[in-house]
């Protein structure tokens, strides 16, 4: 009898432990990667420090070793941190709720409204026409000029820049819906010292893509804490501003900083640093986790981090949508380095996305690429 009771007790404990183990096994959609019929979709999240903040000595020609490696990656889709045209127009339409959209995309909005008036199209109508024209392939110079104008009207100026880059200089003229003033602006965009033009649009044009996609988000800014409350909370916590500004021993020890770029030889080390796991950990701790640890920041800090997470989640969603038609293909996101680790963490949970190592790409030596 005692033996049977002991057996029953052991069986009961086994069932209880099994049930507990099952409760700990949370649903994880990423396990679907183990049974994909097609190869996973590759996504590279390429972290940058905004190039318009680089030193006055910085030259776009110094980017060639980076551009060459990104061309060798052969992306099927390229995304940027710019706002998608749909959100630019949406923020403007809901300005009473979201505030002035111009503070995020003023030139984009102004150019779009001007082109819409000239073409007698809404942003949505312009985007439909642009998508149809872009799908034709082998476009003539006249078609590319018209497509550039449509992208501008759709509040997608960096896609217009891709079209402008794909034209020869002699074909960049005021015809086919492109006004003389728009010619001047698109010519400026081509030479713009910005990762949106000088990296994303440049690579898109070089590999034969018709456009880039905006993945940026400011609609989630409605979750931000009040500015005055945020400022007071930051000032109440000693050392927080130094952390936000990377004014710490750990960051000062690293020479590869955008503001210090003084020669072509410094570009590759800087990009390697911004895309390293060490930078990701230090930056996330300095800018975001520091607020979570602070009792003086309290709910204000929690709210600010929540808004940051929402923004990065929205960018991950944009990537998911853009990669939907290219199962098994390659996507590239050009984004501020602070966003990179958060977006990658969210992408890892998706069913068929595989992250591509930026450090491995930068360490590679594709044929014809300079060091």
C-alpha cells in the first residue's frame, strides 16, 4: 500500500512539473523559421549617425567603401528613417491632434502640396499612379521625370531622388510634370549630405530599384510625456544629461565618432563602431535603461521609454509590410544607430525574417570594393 501511495505521489509531482514547464513555454512565432518552405527573408539593419551632423570636412566620396558593400548585398527593398508619405500627409491632416507635421518633414510637405496643386492629384492618387508607372520597368527619361514628380506629390521625395539619380545629368530637366523649381530641389537632394540621399537613395539607384520606402514614425509621439515634465525630470536626476550625450568614460574612450570624422580612413571604423553590439549595449543603457532605473524620472521616464519602444515597433512593422512581397529576398534599412538594437529585437520575433550581420558585411572584401 505504501509503495502504491509513493508511486501516486511521484506521478502527481511529475504531472504538476510538466504542467508548470508547459506554462513556461510561451508562444513564439519565430519557431516557424524551422519549417519554412522558402528561404527566410534577409533583413539588414544598417545603423548610421546622421551625416548632416558630421564635421565640415566630411566628404560624400568617403562613403564609397560602404556603398560598394551595400551594393554587393543586392537589396530588393530599401527603407529609410524618413516618414512615409502617407504619415506625412496624415500628420498634417490631424495637425490639431499631432501638432505641426512640418517640424518633422517641412520641405517634404511643402514640395508635396505644390506638386499636388500643379498635377491636380491628391497624395494617394499620385502614389497609385507612381506605383503603376514604376512597375513597367525600362522607363524612358520622360517617364522617369514624370515618376519623380509623382513621388514628390505623394510626399516621397527620396523616391523621387532615386529617379533623379537614375537620369543622366542632361536628362534632369523641367519637363513631364517637373517644374524648374523642382529641378533645383531635386538636384540639391542628389548631392545632399544625408544618409537618406547619399546612402539609401544612392544604393537604390545603383542596384536598379525604382524607390525607397519610409519606415520612420512620429505618429507615436502622442505617447510622449509633456515637454516641461520631461525637462524637469531629467534635471532632477544627476548625471542623466551626460549619459544622454554620451559624455561618459566608456564613450570618450572610442575615437570613432561622427563629429570627429576628418579623413576617409576614419569612415569604416566609425560605421563598424555604430553597428557593433558594444555600441548597442552602451547606447541603450545610457539613453533608455537609465530612465527606467531612475526613481526621480518615475512615470515620466517610463512614458518616454514607452514612446521610444512604440516608435521602433512601428518601424519594425514598416519593414514587415515592405518585405511581404519579397519572401526569401533581401531588405535593407538605413536608420539611426540608436534604433538598431530595438528594431532587431522585434524583427527576431517574426516568422520568416533572418537578420544579416552588418559587422560581417563591413569586414567582407567584395571584388572591386575599396577598404
